[in-house]
C-alpha cells in the first residue's frame, strides 16, 4: 500500500468519525467523488469540522480558502494535499 493509499484510508475513517456519518463505511466513499454538493453531500459546517479534525489527526495547519477549496474537492485531492504538507 502506497503512502497516498494509506492517507486516503485514514481520511475516509476520519471523515466518517468526525462528521458522525452513521451507516457509512470507508469503502462507500469513492476516492475521486466530490465531497461537497452532489458527491458526499458535505456542507460548510462539515468543512469547518473536517479542518479541525485534519489539523489534529495529521498535526498540520490548514490556511487559505482557495487552497482549501481545491484540496477538499475529493479524498484523493485531500490525500495529495496532506502528503504534500508532510514532505
């Protein structure tokens, strides 16, 4: 399993746990599906909760709305963003 695959799995579990998505499993979240809108259906409140959870889980600091918007497009985008910060 590559580093990005490991990060994607951690992210899926974190999304489910931090947002209390009952009845969802990591397998139900597609790597490239949109997290907001028609995809997973997250909203701006979910985004704030997710930022806090990500900063805590990965010991990172997330700043900048434009960066965040691109990075939060999908699980794959988020994994690439986080792995890039940790390099």
